[in-house]
């Protein structure tokens, strides 16, 4: 199924309405990346290319698709953020696994750099889920430091490398982010579902924040629409994201269904109208 065969989007056009670039993911309609980009480009300022690569499945664009994505961006004043594959372990103490993860990220970087992405999003996955990411924190952090060094040596710009908040306190990896002058991706849904204060976290890291992932949480599940989010919290976060010192910040509705996207866009459109924009 492609964008042409989809019914019209029932969403407001919020392109250029905020003092940040509003985005969403490349998995809103049930189609490949390019049809999603074509369908979404009129409505948002940025699209996050969510990329996967494994032995069983890969959605990496081929060499013919990349120029077409660049043309769509030029025609629609669109930018891209690129999410590195999730099945990477940059903090692995096994050197073969760590190097394989670095190489996977570098392959995606080399494939997408001609699109001049706003940022590349990276996960510093822990060895285990929860607030304590590794049994040997120092060993895990040392492996992360070596991986970051390898990524930067491979050409990835540090300021465009945005480390995402996950399930552990971000303070744990902040020294690596800071010392390498990397950026931050504040994932509001991850913060809420793991019991962290999204306002306090945003205030703490917003100077380094280049990308925000915004999505709703219900019953312990995230990446849902914004319909159930407290409007006062949402308004407060929007105001915090709209900071003049970082006017190029991207706020991505990191959603993976048309219904969640349409609901969330209408919620933001309602706030936008109430604020007289």
C-alpha cells in the first residue's frame, strides 16, 4: 500500500507553527519509508527515519531511495532525524559485539549523511532493564566511551549525535555526553513510564537537547497518542521546548500508527489555536 491509496489525513497542518520543528516517525501508515515521507511531508517539519538492520529483516533505504527522500525534503522544507538501529550494544564488554554495534551505526550514518539529518539518535542500552543498567557500571561506561570514540572517529558529528533518555537516570551517562560534546534526545514518554519528572529533566538538559520524543503513556505503555496526557503538563513542556537559544530543536511525535498520529496532531492543533497561533 502506498501514500496515494491512503485516505486523506484528518490532521491540521502544523508545519511552521511552533518555535521548534515538529516531527513524527516514518511508520505512521502501513507502508515503506518513502510512502510515509510523501504522506507526512505536508503536515510536519521533520520525519524521524526509524531504521532496522538484522539478519532477518532490514528496512534500510537503497541507493535509489535516498535521492528521492532528499528531493521530497527540498520540495517540502522538510528535515530528517535518523534513529540508529535498536539492536546495538555500544556498552558491550565483549569486544566483537561492541565493534559490530559500532559498525552497524556507521553503516547507517554513511547511508544517510547525504540527507543532512538534523540529528542521529542513539541508544546507550544497558545490559539490563531498569534504573541500574549494569552490574559493573564502570566497565559498561568504559565500553560506551570507546564506542563513542569510534563513532566520532568514523565521522559522525558530535553535536548531531543525540543520546536518548532511556529507563535509567540520565545522570549515569551524562559525563560521556558532556565530555564528547554530544547532544541529548529527551524522550518524554520514557521518562514518564519510568517514573522520572519530565519537566525537571527537560530543565536540566534542555541546553544540550537537540531532539525531543513526545508520546503518551497509559497503563505502563508508551508510544501512544497524546489524548490522555494532562494538558497543563503538555503546555508546560511545549513552552520549555520552545527556547530561543535552540530554535532548530526537533520535537518528534514518536508514534507508530495513523490513529495515534491523527489524535496527537489534533491535540497539538487545539493547544495551538487556544494560544492564538
